[in-house]
C-alpha cells in the first residue's frame, strides 16, 4: 500500500514529532533514563527510510523536558497534539507506520491525559 503524506499544513512541515531527551541530574526519573535517545534515533532513521522526512512531510525533533516525566519516555506529534509513551523500538515503528505515515493514532500507546511530572 503506498504511503500517504501527512496532511497539508500552513507550516513548513506537515507533522513534527518531539522526543523528550531530558536527563535530570538530581536523581529524579526522566525520559533519558528510559531509552528516549534510542527511540529518537530509531524514529529519525525510520522516517528517512520511509521517505517521510522533509518539507511538507515529517520532522523528528529533540526536546528538553516536556514535563510529563511520570509517563516517560514520551513523544508528542503535532499538529494533532497526540502524546505517546513507548517501551521499545517496535512501538516507534508502529507510531511511524500508523500515525506519521498514515495519520492513524496508535491508541494503545497514548499517554493518559492526567500523567504529568
């Protein structure tokens, strides 16, 4: 099945996915302690492999603390403002294939709205 590009948007990219890569030095839990960098690296690679990267398509970005540490590691996709938590690289594959490529939210990976720091 051919991939469908993200919806047109007035911005430069159709979608952004931001990965919290924050590491707290004071011993508090943070996304960096839970494989966030590996998730970011894998997502960036998968987006490029799927030809989803670039203007009008998808941008994979690093972020500092997104203040939702209790659900970490976390990533958020805009413009939809869909928050995800992930466990492994297969979860990242599913986010790329379902949401970033085909616009379908991965319900099982959604971060509950009440999860904060």
